[in-house]
C-alpha cells in the first residue's frame, strides 16, 4: 500500500520512493549524496556511482582520458565525471536504459533512426539522464577558477525545483509512472554530416532553457524538457526548409532556436506528478494554456548563440563574411548557419582553419 511521508513524498510498502516531495528532492538529490535514482543514502546501499556520460559512449568515442570544459573553464576527465548512484540502480539503468540505446547506435545510423521513431520516450528519458546528471554535478565546481574571487559554486544560482520534473521523468523506468506524451517536451532527430571536425560525438546544453543537443555519429538529437512540445510546433515551418543533412554548427543553432522559442513562451506549462495512492498509480502530466509567444527579443537569441558557439568560432571561417562580421551577426541574434539571404538551406557555409 502506498503512503505519504511527513515531508510529502509518496512511498510504497517497501519504502521505495515513488514521488519525491520538493523538499526531499532538493535536500537528498540536489544537495545531498543520496543515489539520484532511488534516494538511498550511502550507508544504506552499496554505491559505485554513475558516469555522467555512460560507459559505452566513453568507450565508443574514446573519451575516458579526454576532458570536458565546464562553464568556469575547468577541464574534468570524463572517467572522473560522476554522480552518486547505488549499484542496484546503476545496474538497472544499464540494463533497461543504456543497453537498448547502445545496441541501436552500434547497429548504424539507419537502425538508430528507426529506434528513435519507435522509442521516442526512451531516447528523451536517456537524454534527460545526461542533462540531469550534468547539472547535479555543477554543485561541486566553483564559478571562478581563481579562489581569490570566491568559493561560489556553479549551481549556487540554480532553482533546483525546476529540475524536479526532469528527475521524475528520467526515473519513471524505476517507479513505473506513466509519462504523458506532452509531458516530455519537444524532440527532434536529424541526420548530421560532419564538416567542421572529425569528431563523432558532441554534447551541449542551455541550462536556463532546459534544452540540450547530443550528436552520436551521423545522428543529432535536440530536446527541450519543459515546453510541452511548443518549440517543435513553432519550429516546424523552418524544419520543412531543411532538405539535407545538417552540419555540427547547424545542429547547435537548432538547439539555440529551440531554447529561444521556449524562453519566449507566453504561458509556461505546469508539470504535475499525479498519484492515486489507493490504486497505486502514478502519472506525469502537464497543463498547457497556449503556444503563444511574447515579443521576440533577438538580443536574447544573440546571447544564446554566443554561449553555444563560444568554444567553436575561433576554429572556423565563414565563406561569405569576415570573422568580425560573423561575431557581430551572432551577437545581434540575426545570424544563421542554416539559411542564406533567400531562405534556402545552406549545405556548406564554413571551412575549418588550416
């Protein structure tokens, strides 16, 4: 029989947390050292911790000894980039979440594209795991490399409650909660033709807009976790003009545009975890008022573009504009790698630096 704890969480007869209260989510998962899936404390279960990028990705793209650059410039080796997780949950995630994705990716681009078409929720939940782990880890790293500038952590400014819906969604494999289609946000899968580098893996996100992209070989994926599908609906007319495989830069721009649209929603969707304690049923759902946007602020798009491209632009030249014109265009929010002045999809718009 399910019951409600004093803090407002819902647990089953064995004490398994079905729904975390906001208080318990923040204290145990965001600020504590509990397993980020089940909520167990380190002295209650055996822990082996969870790589933020799964092991099979680290092996496939030879990332174990390579580093990720954090917002403060810190370089962290991928094999040491982990969050607290018990052995039981880690093993179950590997079996139920990672293995199907890994098998589809290893089968090739066509097989992975087919997997995405039939298992969209699975892919979004998997991407949500990476996004959630990334930002839970941010509480461990300082904003400033120079300690004389203070000990503030990257996550000190986070409003942790805004991650609670993602947490509920990604752990639905563990709780058995039903996830409504619109409660997972916008998702897009596209073919990617590498142009700027030989790398086959890439990942970036825009935290304030709860938007991320992931590239695995020739497949790129963009997801917004908190817009109830609004960005995809609004972007669809532009998508119809993309008539070929996109480049790495174009993939990042699509992430920016999804984030930009999400940040300009007039009515924010409200996500809920609805539970029927008597019947032991949990459902993640959303209340969405409209898809209307407030007046678009292109300066905001410029800020998102600068953030998304800051580590890339020094390494590429645009064929049609100077480097300074490119940077100014990006800052203005009007520049696009996707379409030319006539609105035609650009197949190649830059060359790498020699």
